[in-house]
C-alpha cells in the first residue's frame, strides 16, 4: 500500500501543474492511470512478439491503445524486491521533469500485483541497437551521431541544473539512450536516479548502483556521488559513439580491449582520429577529434578536472571553444581495479558544500584526487541492466 499511495500522491501533485487542455479544462487524473485490461489488450496480453527488450527490472512491450496511440509498457518483475523501489523512484522523478531529450512518462498501472510504467513509444529502440551492430551502425552517420551527443548533453544539463531539483541519473549508457523516428536522443530509465534537494552538491553512500564500465572511480570506490558521476559516464558514452564499439571488447586484443585506455594512448600519440568508427564513410574530422578529447576530459580521475555538463554542451555547440589538454583518465580495468594518475585541473571545482552522510557513511571530507592505489571487487557492484 505504501508504494501505491506514494505513486498516487505524486500523480495528484502533478495535476496541480498540469497544463489546461485545448477546451480550457484541466486534464483528468484518470488519464495518468492505465487499467490492467487496457494494457493487456494493447500488448496482446504481453505477447513475446511485442516485447521490445528485457532489463534487470522486467520486460518492455510495445502496445497499441484503442485510440491508435503507440506506447511502451515497462512491466516490473514480480520477484524483484529492489525493483519496487526503482518503480516508485522512476514515477516520482519522471512526473516532475519534462524535456525534449528525456523520455516522456504517460502514466502507470498499479492494479493487483502488476506494477507498470507507460511511456511514449520510440520506434528506433536504443542507441546500442545501432551503434554496436556493424550492419546497422552505418545508418547512424556522423551528423546523426554528433546530434545525439549534443542532445544527450542537453538532457543532462537539464537534469543537473534546470530541473525542479537536481537529479543525478547514475546509469548513463548507450542502452538507456532511446531514439525517436528522426534518431533524436531521449535519456531513459530513471530507476537508479538520485534526487538532490536544496543546495546539496554531493553525498557519500555505501550502495553503489550502475553499470560496470561506466562508473566514475570515486563513486565505485568510495561511494562519492555528484553530477560529475554522470559526466564520467557521458565521457565513456561519447567515446563509444565516436568508435562504434563497446567500452570493453576482449576480442580486440589487449591493446584495444579497454576503450578508455586505448583512446588515451591514441590521444598521446596524436592519432585520435584512428578511433573513429571504420563503418563511417564520411565524418567531420575536427568534430571527431574534439569528441575524443572531450570524452577523455569527462573521464578524468580527478573530479575537479572534469567539466560540468553545461560546459560540455558549450564545447560541442561552439566552433571557437579551446579544450584543455586532458591528463590520464580514470581507467576501469577488467581485473577489478581502478588505475589513474593525478591530473592537472583544467576546470574549477563546482562540487563544493558539505557532504551528506547516507547509509551510515562516515567519510565527511571530499574525495581526494588520486585513486591509483585503490581497488574494488566486481561482486560489490550492482551491474544494473
């Protein structure tokens, strides 16, 4: 009952700021709740043929409503206790934010044992569906990729600086970037997101949630969470978009297996352009090199050396912005180590303020700049989806 009442209360609060309808009346609260029978009919009783994918918290289905509207229905796994929290979290967050680069939540279903989220349907699935498939990656040419980079950056600027309260996504990755019919990006899956009320800029937590290979070292090791956590993940995603490959691919050999390390070695040798996806027949060389350098800047081991997302957006949108030279980034190895070196700070540290202690965390000071001697077991990380 607590989950249901929490969702209902959040939905009611949304009605207080819901725009008027075309005829001048307020949108009916029933529009935000879907009946189980409605969704069963829309998805052909959640048939396999309508399944779009399956995440850690349950499958997602394509549905066709009686009014002809296509929707995506995220069905919560009944045996996932943690998923119940993520469900409530996602509803509360998404009903408070609206942006063209964030997926739109249409409502939810809380009938009986079923807990479901109903989203706008995006026909082109997620970015990884194209990016990591050599047959499909040419469909996303360089101009589309660069537009995706800017769109994701805009979405994160909104979450970090413009939303009613600061939101840290914690799971930025290619599979959580959905694409509309024009291949415009929308950030999705807010099940792991954290809300930062008031003036808080960071917190310490013992619970580490995210996806292996995208997490910032200070978060994975110390539980230090800030907007720069998302910046690090964005940097990894940026390098994946340029290269058309995953952040780790053991089949490429030891030299190229770790994308972040490989990109750093190419940058040092002045060969960043070699990272560009070979399936791209044409691309803008200056933009590609800028993206590689920016990806490395976002992945700096030192929190203060990473740009914030507003600066990132300015960088990718300006023709005259000069990027600082990055130092060696925080490298996530597949032997359960984080390795890094101290880097020169190219940006001012915006993560000031007192640390909030969460989950019994006792570390009150800001995390230091050198993580090279720390290690973490993979088993202690929630690998997300």
